C-alpha cells in the first residue's frame, strides 16, 4: 500500500506497520508492486530484495529510508518526506555518491 501520492510504501512486518520511502536503492524504482514472501520484498524492476522489518537490502549494503509512523485510532500517520526541488541531475549525482555495493566500493 502507498501513501503521499505514491512516495511512501506502507507494509505490515511482524504484526506492526512500517513505512519506507517507495524507492529501490538500486535505480529508484517504485517498490509498491513488488512481491512479498516470508517478510522479504522483491523490487519488481531488477529483483533487489529488502527485509520489511528493518529495510535491510539483501543484494547490497544499505537500507531503505524508514519513515516515522504510528497507528492512532485505526489510522496510520506517516511523517512524509519533502519532495526534492533539486534538478534530477543533482538528485542522481547525490544518489551515486552515497550508494555502495557489498564490499564497500562505490559504483
């Protein structure tokens, strides 16, 4: 399930609701149409896998960006991330500078 115009991915993990930025660490693909099996979400674009309980990526180093959320009177409240106003080129360069594969080498 998504919220905030698709920017937030909501899921149930271990009996609780978790919220993550709805973007794969690999190429930024939306995760909300991915398959969940045994608590692991698989990205529909390139099959990267994430544990839903903590967002850990099973293909490379890193974790999904977890967003603060709570359930209040049956409603899920999520602290929604701001929309970036930086040009796409700058967003991609920032992502490239911080992304790491297993083994610690930047790619």
